[in-house]
C-alpha cells in the first residue's frame, strides 16, 4: 500500500473504533467484535495488509498496548477496595490458572494427540486472561468496584503466571529437568521486585507532579515514565514483570490524593488543599490514548487470524469451551454465591478472554525450536482460541447486559435455585 492509502486506512479504523464504542454504549454489542472484524476484512477480503511487514513492528506495539492498558486501568482502582479484594483475587487467579492449564492440557493431549509436554505448553500459554481485552470491557459494563478490581488485577497477575509457566515448560522440554524450587523463586522474585519498583517510582513521581504544575500538565511525561519503568524492570538489571510494575505505578498515581493527605498529616504546618496529581483532563487524555491503542490492537488481532485451515477453528472451539466450562467452578470456590450479586458473578464467569500474552508466548514457543515442525498448527490453534474466546466473551456480555444470560454455572445447572 502507498502512504496515502495507509493514512486513509488508519483514519477509517479510528472512525470505526469511535462508532464501535458508541454502539457498545447504546446496544451493549461489544466494540471488540467490530474491530476484529475490520482486521479480518483488511487481511482476508481486501488484501490490504502484509503480515510480514506488520510483524516487524508488532512486538513494540503489543508491548506498549499491554503496558498502557494496565496503567490506564489501574488509575480508576480505589486502593482501599483493592486491599479488601486482594486475597480473593490471588485465589481466583491461581485456581483459575490451574484449572485452565489442566483442562487445556488434557484436551490437547487426549483429544488432539499432542505430546503431553506440548499439551502442557498450550495450557500454560492459555492459562490467563488478557488485560488488553478485560480492562476495556470492564470499563464499559456496569460492575461493582470490588469485582472490577478483581478482574483487572487478575488479568495482570495471570499474565505473569503464563510467562513463567511457559518458560518453565520450554526448559523442561529442552533439558528434561524441572526444579520446583526455581519455579517458586521465579514467581516470587518477579512479583516482589516489580511491586517494589512500581511503588518507589510511583511515589517519587507523585511528589514531583505535586511540586511542579508544569510537569503535572505534561501528560506525555507520565507516559514516558511508565515506558521507562517497564523497560527498567524487564531489563537484565532487575528481570521482573514490567506489566506488574506498570500496574502498581498506575495504582499509586490513581490514589495520589490519599498518599499526599497522609504526607500532609505528618507535616501539620502545611495548609495547602490536596488534590489528585491526575486531573480530570489527564484521565481524559489517557483514556483517548487507551482508545487509540485498543482500537488498533483488536484490528491487529483480526489481521493475524489465518482462515486457511478450518480444522484449526474446531480445535480452538473445543479448547475455548473447555476453558469457559471450568471457570465457574473456580469462581464458586473463591466467591460463595450468597455473597456475590448475580450479575457480578456472571461477569466473573465470562470475562476470561485470551489475548496479547497468549499471542506473544506462542511466538516465544515457535522461536524456541522445540515444536518439531508443528509451528504453524501450534500458532494458529492459539490464535483461534484468542479470537473465539473474545467473540464468546463479547456475546455473553451482550446477553448478560440484556438480562438474557445468568452465568455459565446456571446454564450447566438450570435447576439451581437462586
């Protein structure tokens, strides 16, 4: 494509993204479906894209999408609500990850004939939920803060579990050895160092923004700090989860008013009026950046899908159904039904789409050279689950918002008394 055509396509995608958001708010038809459809149209029908060219810039774009969506989503999370929901969030993340890995590995091994180690690898890649998909959906549905925080934090934590789990299985395949102690150390180190880094940089940046009006109005500088924080934490210097660090950084900035009030109480002679360092206009600006990133991310996902082998989508559909079937049991173990409103419980059950982390980890597996000639079918199976899980999540959200669906558990047990 020439430059003029590319500019027209970019402009058109942004208009479609804007219209898709309006449609979502008025009809509850998720905008992600339309955006993925645009990507599929560009790739398969109009032939306006070159996947080889796109893949050159894809790692940079997808990484920025993950970092910024986590940061922007965390700005709206109340710290007190977060603390109260952390124990249940950790339990749900871990239990759902284990359940998903088991069901996916069993289906891939017994149903599709994959070697058990490769089946386990698929399970690790698909074990989490996607921040880039979950957070925009959570922001567009009516859900209580406690449960929106659970879903947001779960999506970030599960990404880390998927990354560590995938790397561990790749090492097992390559060396034939597994050391449980090393796995535990990797998880603990990745989480703790990322949290500490995000906390320290977040507090320093809050103080700087509070002291300097010019800096506080330079919204791009905060984005620069988020990117630098991610790069620092992911670098060999720290080697932890940059995604978790970006999330913690967003939490600190989003709750800056409380932190500054605490600091003021320690210096009682100060009489200044305390406000958040993230103003209403700043939140609007970050929301617009998030809109841009989200729009092109879902179009990009649509472009990646390969429809040349229809059997891949049968595999993907079976895996997706298995993933959605085990989710409500994880939710019931963590949240007794009497304590959770019906709609919130339904959203906890269905907001489990796969996305960015799964797509990236599929690429890591291919590059490792352990797939033995199964690279194409392996990658396309992962991508089909990403697409189908997003589609199924979107459909179920639409039905839930229109009072036509009341949860997977109730669907599996229609005689259950509420």
